[in-house]
C-alpha cells in the first residue's frame, strides 16, 4: 500500500492512502513568486486506539533552499513556510495526487489561508508541492499498542512553488 500525508488544520494529521483528489494545476492567471527546494523530514508519531495502531503526521521539519543550495527559510507544521525575510504563509489543501516516486508523499496544491502583510511571501495565493522523494513512514514500525508514542523522522525532499494572483 502506498501512503501519503493528507494536510489538515490540526497539529496532528492522519496518514491516509494516496488517492486522486482533483487537479494540482494552479488556476489560470496566477504567476510564480518563488520556487524553493524543501529538504528535511516528515515527523510521525505512532498512535494506538483499541486494537489498531497507525502513524499520525506531526508535520514537516525542513529547510527551504534556493537554486544555489543556500537556506532561505523553513517549512513546518501548519503547513507553514517561513522565509528568512520574516514573511510566512500557511496553506490549506485543495487537491493531491500520488507521487510518481513510490514511497513518497503526495504532490499537493494548497490555497494560502493566512500570511504576513510584507515580504516575499506576502502576496502568495497558492502553493504547490511536487517532485517529492521519500517522507512516508514504514507501516511495519507502528503495528501494535506497544509501538504507541514512538516517533520517527522520515527523510524527504520536495519542490515548493509559490504563486500570486497579483
């Protein structure tokens, strides 16, 4: 079974089977503001309820890098992207599609639901996560109630593209 993160609002997110949930194409008329590579880990906690255990996503813990490999920001739970200029944006999932790379988190299209009034991310309306590699927790590590509370960090990378309607 291929699994991926489903981005939500709460601090802990459920791990769901990848499925097609609409197009991840950005709407017509938007333009790219920034593209950055995310490198880091997807952090999961094993949760046990009754006789079932499953990985719950706590969130990403990643660095955002420019084309030269210089860190320009961070990506963390929310999901939130924050740049070194102080600007940040929080996204809300619109659509996802399975990554063509087995064992990798889904490709996503998110709408900006909040952000800062100034800085490079101030006018961001959409965020796309593509070219994902890794990031899916091994189900074998969270099988029984004895695994409850266990935390894993699964290395991943992705390309994040930020778009404005202005």
